[in-house]
């Protein structure tokens, strides 16, 4: 299927060659690529140059693939790359892109499966590496999320006290809630501040990752506050979320403290709107019609 290969098939062939591990000759001869263009006919779809044969020209792209993937992943996971070190990071990237080759028009989603992948990878402290990767991916998602205007303080003040029970606080797009078993944030702080990497510390961390004025922030929350925020982000009404906060074992929260948190979170820009749950119409009374007009 060589010279008459349609554009879509040609793109499919080139991707199959570029993402295939090993040498370019092995990639050209692999089943997926060879089914579209036999290796012996590569020069029918790629012209040789004055210095390079057709396979060598394809090899330029094939050889740069892993380097480009490493650069893209390291931009999303600088903390993980630093923790593992160059050699271990290179091995992780190679095994990851073999299992999850880039198949999107954008590299923004390349690393979405790395947190789960690293948990089973042959790296030191895999549980910590997964937490670190989960936190870094949350930062990446928040950075790339669409811009939605935060809720103005006046919008909160406009809600009548009796209406809060059926109100829903709608979160902004650039918000992620992450529960970790290790203090991964300390490693990202050390990286940002140019400090020496701290020791791995096992500690339950409940982290809010959000964007405000085009900058990404991380803030830990106490267990009760985080549980309330989770319920609100899931779409529970304020009334239902407060009821759960008051009844929750071991992490109870009073109404006054909860409303203080609402204002703090609004000031952080975590919500974009207040929506009211529709009131349920009362059921009509079903009775027997009076006889004789009575």
C-alpha cells in the first residue's frame, strides 16, 4: 500500500514508526507500520535527501521521540524527576511511553496516567512517588483548566439567610482536591525555593489546588473543612453539606465555622456561582368529592 497511501494512512504509519521502541529499522519492520508501508518501500513515501536515505530521514523523528516525551513529562513532573534522579527518571519515561504512547494532538494529556503507572513501576518509594505524581498532575490540570470568573463577595451577600439551605456553590474549573498519604508538597516547595530535598514523610495531607490570577496555589485544609468542601464540590446543597458536617464522626464542624470557611473559599476564588435548588411543589391533597354540592 505504498505510493497511493491516503493522508490518514500515511499519518498512521508515521506515528506507528515514531512511537515504536528500538531502532528505526525495527520500527519500520514492525507489524503495525509494515502493514501500511512495507519496510522495503519506505522510499516510496519518504524521499531520500542528498545525505540521508529514506529510513535515516524517518529515523531523525524516531530518535527524537523519546527525548521530546521526556521533556514534556518533566515539565509536568519536575518534582518526581528530581526525586528519582536522571537514570531512574529516564527508565520510567521509557517504560511509560511504551505503555502509553502519545496519541493526542497535544502533549498536555501525555502524563495523565503516570500517577497510577508509577505505583507499580520499579522505582524507590513507589507509594510516595505516586502521591508526588498525583499532586503534580493536579497542579498541571489546574494550570491548563479553562478560565472561569470567581464568585464575587456581593453574590454571597445577596443570598438571604433562609435560602442557604437549598443553595449550591458551583466550583471553578481550575480546582482540584487531593488526599495524600505523604507530605509531597514539602518536596515541591523545596524544588521551587531551590532548597535541599527533604526526607520522605508519611502524613495524611488534604490539599486544595486552585488557580487565582493566573497563578496556581496549594493549600492544606483540616479534615473537617476538607470534607465539607468535597461535599460542596460534588454538588450537595449547603444545607445537606452542613448537615453532614455536623453529623460527621471525628471531624465535626459547626455552622458558624462553616460559613466562615465559605467566605474564605470564596476569597480564594474556588466558586464561580450560587445556584438555587428548585423547591418541590407540595403534593396535592387527594380527597373525596363532596356529595350534593357540599
